[in-house]
C-alpha cells in the first residue's frame, strides 16, 4: 500500500493514511474504462425520439390522381416518404440504449480510474471538512489552501449537509456520495478529494469454493473408510462432513459415484432414497449412499410416493392372487 499525507482544511499536514493497492495501485485498463463509460453514457439516454411512418402521418387517405391517363407516375398517397410532409422511412423510434455491464467490470474500471489519478498525484485526503454552517466563502478558502485548481470531485457523506451546501454553488466542484463513485465522474475531474470516512477500503477477496484433496482425502463413518481421493481439487459443497451423514450412510466418491457395496442413493433435501433401476435414480444427485433399503429406512428415509404407490398396488395384487389360489385349492379338495 502507498502512503499519502492527510491534510486539514487549512492545508496543513494531519498525519498519513495508507491507500489500498487494490483500489489505487492497479494498472489502468484503458479499453475497460472506455467500455464502462460508454455504457454509462448510453444508459443516460432517454430514448424517446420518434418519427411518424407513412401510416401514422396525418392525411393522405385519398388517391392524389387517377391511376392512368395523366402521364405521371402512379401514386397512392401524398403521405408517402418521398412527398413533402409525408412519413419517414426507417426513422428512429423509442428504444432503450442500456448495455448490460457486469459489476466486476464496473468496479475494475473505477479502480483503474482512481489508480490513474493516484499515479498523477491527483488524490487528496483530508481528515474532515468540519464546517459549522454552510459557508461558500469558507469552501473557497479550503480549496485554495489545499492547492486545488481546476475541476475537483469531492467524495462526501450526504448526511454532512453543511459541507454539501458550502460547495453546492461552486461550478468547478462536483459533489458525489461515497456509494455512487464511478469511473466516468473520476475521469471528468482533475482532482479527487476524499475524507478519511469516505476513502474506499481495500477489496475483500472472496473465499474459494474449492478445497484441496488433502482436506478430504479420507472420510471415516461408522468404522467404514471411503477414499475420496483424486489428485485434483473437488468442490467443497460436494463433500459432506462426517457429522452430517445419517445412520449407516457413507459419502460419495470425489467424482460423485457410489462406493463399492453402496448403491442406494439418499437425498437429504427430500428425505427420500432411490434404488438402482428406479424411475428417478439417474436424475438424483446423491449426497450419501446406503448399503441397503433397510439401512435407508432405519435412517428415516423413504421411497418416493409414486414408487410407494406402485409397491402397495403390487402387494395388493399379490394378496388377491394368493386368495384366489387358496379358494381354488379348497374347491378342488371338496
């Protein structure tokens, strides 16, 4: 991180502060800034321009003259595009000019613009403005003491009404809330002025969703060791902890396949288990596996409702067939 001297409104030194390298020390990406600024300016366009087609232009309902015998080219309406006062062919109509720009690109463009101003020593940080009342004269004196000449962008807190009203009448000063800072406004101004409260913080790196294979090399559940071991990393969400496995369930292999001897799939969200060859077996993502349906039911899991209905119907058919056979045997004996 680069250090910068903090000033007060009198222009005197008031300590120092570190500028985050991820915000003020990156390599400026000019094409990226151009793309983001172009998209921002395009989004400002109202898009309300509109022209009348020949169908929308008023008048022209009657044929100007008869089709034949005049020696002129045939005409159907005086509101055709080639007539004065006629409709416009392929004219502009209301539309949206918005461009979809990813948030990461917008943030990267802002960091590039701030880094460009920081490389030119155009970044100023003050401790606080501290105006007791809205005074434009005091605001002008503060800018002069800070050596600001030209267009300046002041990043302020909108709750500081005295500061906002003090600078509001100065044409060379642009005020912006710290949450609305953008690349276009930074590039449009020569000097960027922050306070300690509005200085951007260092970007927080997101934690990776991947864990190394060393962290999930071996999972032991109920005395059963399952090797979850490829050499590469596996998604953390796909490796359930041993404490989360119910009953006699075991974790799937790193590639999601079933361990040897464990073919019954279990799904924690639905509370259902699926046996090989069933209707939903191949469409189900197994969070763990069971060795048998008895183990799955002992852990509180059930068959899908449709399969339970099929099983009940089969059992009913089996009972009726057995009854018929018993009746026939009784009739033969009698």
